[in-house]
C-alpha cells in the first residue's frame, strides 16, 4: 500500500501501488492546480476521513475535486454520478516518489479530450 498525504497530513489516501504513469491535464482547473493525476478504481483507494476534505464541483457537475480543509492542498477527484470506474489521486502527494521515473502523459482536457501523445 502506498500513502498519499496533503501538506499537513490531515488528509491521507491509500492505493495499492505507486503509479508508473500519471496525467497532466490542460483543462481550466487542472492547469491551475498543477496536479499529476494517478488513476485507480475507486474500490482500490482508501479515502481520507470525510471531514478532512472539502469538495469543489462546477461546470457539468460530473466530478468533485477534493482539497484538504486544513492546508488547502488538492488531494483527488471523484465521479459524482458513479458512472466512472476510476478516480484520480494527486501523485505529487507521495513522499519520495521520483516523478522523473514516472511516465507523464499530456491530456488535452481543454479541447479534444484526448491524450496528445496518442497517434
């Protein structure tokens, strides 16, 4: 099990293993957050205590972005309607993860909704 934790460590998540691939999205919120998203099935992730995060929902109201109520660090996003069998956790929250050893895929969430490195 690998731990993801915000700056103050009040919001902690767990996943079965460290990511070997993450996504950077250029949509209006992700580019501002600067997160590198690691994807897991919701059933694989141990979520933080509900009172430790605050969700942010906007636009088409499909996703809830969660941040720590104490330090404000973005921890993860989840599908609101349960139609997606995946969620994303901010890989930058893994202490000691060498991000230079992880494949970073660029996702065009601003226009095409496709990975830019797919041919």
